């Protein structure tokens, strides 16, 4: 922390008056200021209960069916005619997705105290 930042911090109007009453340093006393860093792992438990609801399903035919006769004109002694009918259809399936969440109490696990900050990005969005 540079000297200007220290002065700005200690010159704030919200500094408690008792600081001066208890022997606190004034700017003109040339106080010795140090900065300390506290490492902490902060977490909050989150429960997510997802669910999905299916709406009314609708089916619609697209175009005409395609009919294929597999034994046209053949004499089949067992009396069976074979054909295939193919139809392109469109199925509308509305699905609503939702989730209920339950947020628990915040937790903190204190780590080491240091005179400098040694945070290195391990992965994207990873702070500690």
C-alpha cells in the first residue's frame, strides 16, 4: 500500500473518534503502517431440485404418405400382399424446465495470514 493510499484511508471521515482518544496516530505523527492479507475459503451450500413438465403433445402430418408395393404383379401362392407406407410427421413436444433452489448459510474457513497476496489463477473464475 503506497503512502497516498494510507493517507486516504486514515483521513476518511468515518474513522472512529475513539481511535484518536485511545492514542491513535494522527497523520502528522508519521505513523508506521503495514498491510496484512487474510486468506479465506468462502462457500455457500446450494441445493438445486430440477424438474420438467411436458405440455400437450401434438402431431401433424407433413405432405402425403409414400406407398411402396413390394410384390406388385407377382403371384403369391400364400395370398399375401406386401406394401410399405411412410409418412413424414412433425411432433410438437412443449417442455417447461424449472428448478427450485435452497440456499444455506455462508461458511468461511480461515487460512494463512500474510504480508503479501499470492493468488494465482489456476483456472478461469478460480480466485484462490
